[in-house]
C-alpha cells in the first residue's frame, strides 16, 4: 500500500506512474476524500475542545447556584456530542474510502523500471546457454505433453477424470522427477543461505491482503466455504511470517524459501498454454522471499535473480533475463526481472521465474518494520522481495523438451541423478 502522505505530496508523480502502469487513478477523488477527512478531524478537535471547556464550567455554575445556566450548558454539551459524532462518522467514511482506494492502487514503479505499455516493451538483460538445433541433429522434437504420454509419466486424460481440465497427473518416473526437482531446488537454496519453511497451503484474508492478492484479485483465487483461500504461491505465507512484527537491522536480510503446492484460477489462458504443464490450476513451486534494509534491497534483488539463474544453470537449461516494463509488472512490485526458459515446443522463451522488489509496499500492508538504533530512532518499514526458485512443472517441461533424444528417451540432468537413484535416462514404457 502506498503511503498516504507520499500520495498527498506527490499527486502528479503518482498520476503519471499509474498511467504508465495502465491503472485508472482518480486524483480528484483522492483529494476530495483526503480534504474531507482532514476537515472532519479539524472540526472534531474544535468541537471536542469546546465541549471540554463547557463541561468544566458546569460544576462551577452549579457551585455558584446558577442552575439554569448549568442546565443550558449541559444541553449545549449534549448537542456538541451529537455534532462530534456526525463529524466522526464523516471522517470514518473518508478513511474507509481512502483505504479502499489505496488498497486497490498498485505500487509505484522504481526509477529503474523501464516505461512501457505491455510485454512487448520488456527489454532483454542477458541470455545464458544455446538452444538445441534438433533439425541439425536429424530428428523432429516433440512437445513435452506428447513426450510425457509416450513415456508414461504424464497422464492428462486421467487427470481430467479425477479433477477436470488444467490439472496434472504424474506417474512413475514423472512423480519421482517432480520430487527430485523440488528437493534439488530446496537443497540448493538452503546451501546459499536460505532458511527453509514448511507452510500451510491455505491462508486467511488478512494474510493475502498483506501481500496484495486481496482485495483486488479475489477472483483469481480458490476460496473455501469457511472463508479461507488456497495459496497462489508460498510468497503469501513467507512474507507474512513477520506481519505485525518489528525486526532488528542486524537480522537483515532474512532469506526464506519454501516448497508449496500453488493454486490459481488461470482464467483467460488459451492455446498451447492449456496443454501439458505450463498453465495449470495446481502446481508445485519452491519460492524465495527476502526481508531487506531499504538501502540494500536492490542488491538483494540482483542476488535473488542470481539464485534463480543458478538453478537453471545447474540444470543446463538455456534462458534469458528480461526487465519488466511499467505496464507489465505485478501489482505489488516496484521492479521485476523475469527469467524465461527456452521451450522448443514454442520455439520461444517462456517465463519460469519472476523476481521482484516490492520495496515497502507489502511491509506497509502487513505492518512489518525494523529497528536500526545506530542510524535512526524508532522503527521503519523494511523492504520485501520474492522470487520463483522454481516451479517444478514448468522446469520438468523444459527438461523433457531440451533433454529429449532421437530414440524417445530423456537424458536426466546430472545434478538430478542423485535424487533419481542414479538413473541417467527416462525410457519409453515397454
């Protein structure tokens, strides 16, 4: 959530930023509500002071035997009480209006976030690895959904029978490869200083409000009858572990990771994205989250991107890094890097990780602060960062397609073999 004082003092800057983010922003409405709120507060304070003064005089008037004057003063106090209640209600209404407005307003983009309309305006930062040329190797590549069926490790038809479209059923070595990827990713992040957590797969509304999914994106979530929500990412839980707390500067940065199942509505997706493992309602993901000092958070963002890149490099998967423009960054993000892995079935790079610095946007919503007595008094909001490290399903799709062989087998990346019992290849079902 944006700081109301910042918005008040930088209305033109906020309006420009929201325009760059393709977000409808009503500066006039904000000013109207803000002025109404401040006017109500001023009137409340004025009337409260007047009521207090008259209340004090009542005892004196009674002591002097001025009963009629005392009764008149009591009547005036009663009337002032009614007026105060009226202005208090007006202030509460303005407060609610401002809160609702700010809760639905996205974060301010960082100065380093490129200005652009949509994904077509995202500049490429770097590439790693070289995509295979299957034609030069003398065979026609297959998409992962066909490979998975032929190998007996992805059963799309039975997944539909069990749950519906856009769900995945993995069998045999497919299930084992999923577990191998999760364990490999978690172990690798732990080796780089992340603390692992095991989190609930459901969250309450307060928790999802803290990270920014609510109230604006409720339709994208799966909700239970009891008012709980299935989490779309472990970011929700990891970021809110310290909600309502004040941390010590000496503790920062905190580096957390967690594997969780993730649940998303994925409304509006179509085409090839609805086949295979790319865009599904439920998937497994290892997530990274950092709590950082504001002055260090962008260095922490770069290192988080490096942590995600490290997974792809160890797996030997070609990828590129892009910087999302203002029209493409997520609601809570100030700056985002996307990692896109090469998928031969698309003949293109597809998103596999997003690493974002949310600055104090989520910390303000979740009330997460830190102390640094050597540099300032009291407490201040810290910065939160999050990144995919990685989703197992999309990573499996990339492995199946990039490591396929002419004979229909899949070579298992070396780093995964210890997690696969030493197995070197996945072979077609006899």
